[in-house]
C-alpha cells in the first residue's frame, strides 16, 4: 500500500468528497488534522530530545549533562540489550552486549548515578524501554524519592509498547497477554501517583524500521493502540482519564510529502477512533501527541555525510507534520554510536529549523495543499482498511499470535530491498553516485573493560544488601504477579531494597512464563 507518489500534478479534483470543515478543521480542534494546539510552535516549540546512552551510568550522565548545557530540552535514554530483556550485566547471556547500544542499568545505584545532578522534578525524561519498562519506571521513581522530588512533579515517558516487539523488534520477555496486564498496571499506578507521566509511547518507529510502508506504520501502530485502550477499559479504567497520557512515537522517513501527510492522517484517525470506538469525550484524550525520530534505516555507511541531508529533510517533515518532540540521528550511526560532535550537529539541525527556517512561525503551513490533503486522505483510507482487516482476524493480539502482521511487514521489507537491489529505488552513494572512499570517519567506541566493571558493580550491590529484606520484597512481587495486585508498588519496594533488574524480571518470568515465537 502506497500513496499517489507517481502522480505529477494534484488538483481540486483529487479532493472530491473532501469536506474542509469535517476533515480539516482548525488547529487545536477536532479532528486535529492541523495540529493539537491552536498556535502550535508559536506557543510552544517541540521538545528537542537527543536519544543517548552508552557504557556505564557515569559516562551516560556526563553526555546528558553536556546535552542539557547545549540546549536539549528533554532527555531520551537508550538502554543496552541486557537491560531491555531483563538480564543483569553479569548474566552469561549479557556477554558482549553490556553498554553497547545503550547504558547498562542493573540496580537503583546505577539509576542514581545516571541522573546525578539532574533534578528529576524539572527535567522531562523519555525512556526507550519496553519489556522491562515497569522495572525502569520503578527505579526512576526510587531515585526521584531519593532526590526528594514529589512524584506528582515528574514528567516524561516510558515507551512501554510491548506489542510492537512481537512484530518488529524482538525484545520481549513475557507472553502478550501477560504483557498487557503489566501495561495496564502502569496505567493505573501513574494515573494516581504520577499524573504528568506519559504511560506509553505507542511506537510505529520500529515497525517502519522493520520494513513497513507508511500506511502500515500508521495502521499497525493504531491497531496496537486500540488493543492497549481496550485492555485498559476492560480493567475499569476511564478512557477520558488515561487517554490523556497516551503518546505515540513515529518514524520520519525519506519521502517528504508522504511523511507530512502520514502524521496528519494518523492524528485525524486517532481522534475519530477514540471518539467513535471508545466514546471518549475529553478533547485531550482525543489528541494524538507524538515524538518523532529520523529514520535510522535510511542512514548509510557509504558517504556518511549524506546522512546529514537525509536527517534534515526527515526532521523538517516531522515539524511540518506537527510533532511534539523530535530526535535527529547522528550522521555516523550506520557505523557506531554517535560521537559527541555528531550528536551536537544533530541537535543543531533542530535548532536551525526552529530558529532560522521560519516554518515554526506558521501553523500547518502545508495545510490546504492539493497534494498534502489528497495524500492525507489516502493514507487514512488505506490504513483504515488495514485496521478493519486486523479486526476481522480477531483483533491485534490474535493477528500477532497468528503471525499475520509480521508477514505483512516482512513482505514489504522484501519488496523494498528488491527495488534497491534492482536500482529502481535510488540510494545516493549506495547504488548510484558511488565513489571509492578512502577516509573513514571517526567513530565512537565503547571500551570493552566496562563490561567487567559493570558486572563487578552489580555483584557488589548484591553482596552489600540485606538478603532477607530483598528476598521478602521479591516475594511480594511474585505474589502480586500471581494474584492480580498492581505490580508497580511492590517493584518499587523491591528495587529500594536493592533487588536487581534481572532478579525482578526473573521473578515475573516464574509467574508469567516467557514468550517463544512460533
């Protein structure tokens, strides 16, 4: 499924049946096609986040403090693979992965170092974490309590979107239905205790990175969102309340106009879904608020400076599409984690767009364009048809368990790669305008010694605690997992007693089991 990108000219005839009053509306008004705020960036610029995290908590803390000093307005934490899938740094399965693609967090002591000298009550923190999101949130709360920050003052987001892990990324632990229970526990806890916290960031980013089309990215993201909302409603939560704290996470890909239209279509679709399917009446619960990251899968190791241009176009598409938060990738990320210089240039890209381009001075400046409005409507129509197909399969969970969504993404990825291999889709510097490069850019490397040091740290935490207190706290986590109590309070208590991330994850593994892909 694609939009009409081969159409050379759009006219009023392409908007047959389009009713501006119904389908477009005003900025800040239902169905929010033109943005969720009447004044958009004139009233409040998007949050500039730079996704960062590597090696140890101390090294990542240094990078965060540097980024904050350079004008970043919100932190975005990357965790290493062992942390993402619930293993401590001294676990045999963590070997070779500690601190590689993000920061290693094993205990509340690591979390305290990660945010040392960063006041959590005044900094918004986004954590890209899913299967272990409930544990990382609990660690964050424990550190906030140490700092004396009221929980009601905390703002930020946990990704907490496990369904997309089964179809696009793979860092799941528990079976899908157990994962939904964990997610709704987080919804309920945060609604009462951390009202400014975004409890989930429903991610189309990884779906697109896995090879989906723009239409599939919208459809499968909203299908997952429908499953989360339904699960929360089924537990008795009020859609008008928890719906205000839902957030989304989209990819900004290369096809500029299609991407602008995609963001507008997703916003309009979600408003209608929440109103018509779930009966939401609170305007904030109808709004699709989203973070955007430029497309990592479009970055090339060849002629890596070309990535600066790609990222700039993608970031501009996100801004013109009305994003609330943005991360720009570094030019060297096809080779390694970004260097400090690359991360700074990525941040400067956002700052130039905001302060020098003029696009932030006009709300939805492309609104009313024949091409943009036609593409927006077409993406909505095709994505709505895909959603109906998923419903016909028995809903999102059933479609995931049967592999339906996975196969669709894999087919699209295969088709796209075939087009590149055949030279039909041009990737500058890869299959056209190729040069022989002799100079390799400087890349960031993680010192392998940090794995041993991090393993020693987690062993020291275990050795220095009260084993009786820790085991009793872990027993309370298992009791809640098996008997239906909200899991967040006992997990907070456990990490405060120095239970490690791996121990808490293993406790829930015993209660819920582990997912195995069929």
